[in-house]
């Protein structure tokens, strides 16, 4: 029964998986960038911290693990900015 549940869960996860086209990603990034420029004077981040996070993600990937980010959700912009910064 456990094996059946694992297979069923894996099928559900695969059904939820989507592929993102580079064209769609670029278009979305342009919209986000325009929106950020109109809303904010700038987005400031620590490049050293981004490098450290990038190294952590690479290590996790090599170990077949995931890194999960939990933005504060004080506003919906938190997770949008987070995705944009990592994409750039």
C-alpha cells in the first residue's frame, strides 16, 4: 500500500510540474522590471549574500535536495521580487 501511495503522489507531482518557456520568462521579467521601476526607487540587495545563496542552491542540487524560500508575505510583491532577483 505504501508503494502505491508513493506512486500516486509522484503522479500528482508530475501533473503539477510545468515547463517555462524562455520567451515567456523574458516577457514576464520585462513587465516586472517596468513595474519595479515605477513603484520603487530601486531594489538593493547584498551581492555577497546572493552568491552565498547561489552556492547553497548548487550544493543542494548536487545532493538532490531542495531549497525552499519563505517570504514574509507582508505583501505579494515579496515573492515576485525574490523570483526576479534570482532570475537576474
